């Protein structure tokens, strides 16, 4: 294609090729702002190894933000190219975690049922590592729904 | 994405990055910023003509994007959605500012000497300065449509979505903007 020799045509080409000065610093500033944003999140009660919420004789409890649990599950579910999390929802009743709903995108060709059966114990282990053995929370309370299938790694496609 | 990515690995799609960022993945959002931020900042720079305002508009647009990613339904491309956000922020900033018209004499003073090599001026920063001066004189919508079409190379439909205006209005603003800019930049010979 012939180059437009007009001043405006040359200016357009120059503008398209322009790398705005100061972008690197601005990108860093943007990410600092974003990392500082704390999205409100529900507190979830933790349990001792004995399965009780009380941490002392006065019945003090320790809580962990739902955001912490969700982030840990996200990292777990991003580890392999066979699947990626679409949503992670924690069911919380009276500050107690009662169940987990996960929507996954899977790579085409992956055996869906075995994958879910593999993931449930890993999910439970992560959650119990953070919250302790929450009563009522077991493999049956972890719902996994596949919502999409991709040709490649769903973490990248 | 939190895991390390090999350099030979293909770039993640916008869809995958949005999916991860919605779940709070800062690394995925950083990839979105790196991918689309330079064009957003460039657009804001030419639109408002001030580096400070452009930086603020771009930053606020990304903060807004981070907060509202769950509301991004994917009806438009991620790029169009982000351009729409930065355009709105830039418009907010401009609303309280008074326009400062540029006098024609300033354009004449920027005309290069006759001995200059015109081929070299393609990359000359003064050419971009002249363009900016001409852009500053365009009405807001003409400037926005011209920048999105000619510099960011967006389709009429994408511009229509980004600026929330009918395609017919996009065509009209673009026609008038092109005509005015061609006249003003014709002095740059």
C-alpha cells in the first residue's frame, strides 16, 4: 500500500507508532493503586484440630476473610493446563463455611468426572489448611460445574 | 496468572486474563494493563492534550475496570470496553476545564524551515506537536472519533460502542474532523 505523503497522513503514521512517554511509571502506579484496593469480604470462622471454634476458655474465635480462601483456591485451580476457574463462591452461614461452588472451564478432551473427583480432595485440603476442620464441610459440599470447554489451556485461551 | 509463564508460551487471550482477573489475580490484570494501557494512555494524551490529565484518566479507568470486571459481559471486546472507560474518565476531567483555543499564528510558527528534509519529518516530534495543536481545536466528539478511527484503527461499530453514540453520528463527526484536520495540517509542507 502506497504511503500517504500528505502531512496528515504522515502525522497519523507517527501517532500510530508513538510510544507514550512515561508509560512504564504509569503502569506501576496503576498496579499499586489496584493492589491497594481491598474489596469487602465476609469473615469465616476457623476451627481447632478438635473441631471447635473456641480458641480459649473465654470462647474467643479466629476469623479469616473469605477473600483469603478464594485466593488460595484460585491458585490451586490455576496450577494445571487442564482447567481454569471461572467463579469460586463460598457458601457462608452465620460466619461458618458450609459449602463451595466452583465453575470451571476445562480443556477439550479432558475427562471431566475424574478431574472433578481429583480436585475435590485438593480443595478440601486447602480449605482445611486455612480454616481447620470445619464441621459439616466435606467432599459432598463441594460442587463443581463445568461451564465451558476450550481447545487449549483455559488459563491462556 | 500466578504461575510463571515460559517465554515461548503463547500470549494469554483477553478472555483468559479477564477470567483470572475477576477472581482477584493481580498478575493477570497486570497483563491486561501492559497489553491495552499504552493505547489507552496514547488516546487520552491526544484527547485531552495534557500528560497529567491523561495519566489520571488512564489510571482511574483501570481502577474502575478492576472494580467492575465482574460486570464486563463480553458483549464488546475488552479493548473497546477499556477505551470506553478511559474516554469517560477523560470527559469527566475535561468537563470542568475551559477550552483554550490555539491561535493560527502558532501553527505557522511551527512550520519547519524549507531546507528540512520532508521524509525525516515523518518521525519528527514537531509533526506530532502540530497534529496535537490541530486536534486541540477540534470539537470533542470529532477529536475522539478521529483518534479512535485513524490512530487506534477501531471500526465504526467499536467506536460507536466506546463513545456510546450511533454509527451515523460517528461517521458524521469523523467526516468533519477529517476535513478540518486535513486543512489545518496542509500548512505543514
